[in-house]
């Protein structure tokens, strides 16, 4: 499970050995999800890839599943399939029509 709201949501299922990647992101315009100096995109990608390679499921968790969780999914898709931002957003919108990612998060992609 990728918990993108670690300061707001506790890792409830750790007690039964669910593996978490916890990111302490806030859902506001000033939040820098990652920049060139951080390894978070690699960390996210490796976490998801390891689960996929082991035929396991991955859940991406945030409060409303609008911004932070969509950002993680977009980051993964863009890297995995080498898609640009437009193709990625079109794909995500085809799966969830009410997608409303913050403009500041979109600029970070």
C-alpha cells in the first residue's frame, strides 16, 4: 500500500503485515511532492514494480483519491510506459472522469 497522506492516515493494516510505502504529503498548493534532488519517484516506482513482479496488488491511498494518489499513479504510468503528461492524463480521465489534480501537482509531473 502506498499511503500518500502519512500524517493524516495511519498505516492501519501494518499489524497484519501489509507492506506500506508512507509519504507524508499534504494536499495543498505549496506541497512539493518531489523535485530533482529527491529519490521519491524511484522509491515509488520500485515499490510498485516489486509488487507487480510478485503478482501482488497495490493500493494507492490518500484522503479523497483526487490529488496525491492520482499523482503517484501518473508518476508510475509515465515512467513505466514512457508516456507524456497528456497521454497519461487522458488515460487516467478515461478511468476516472472526475479527476481534478491540483495545478501545482500537475506542474511537478
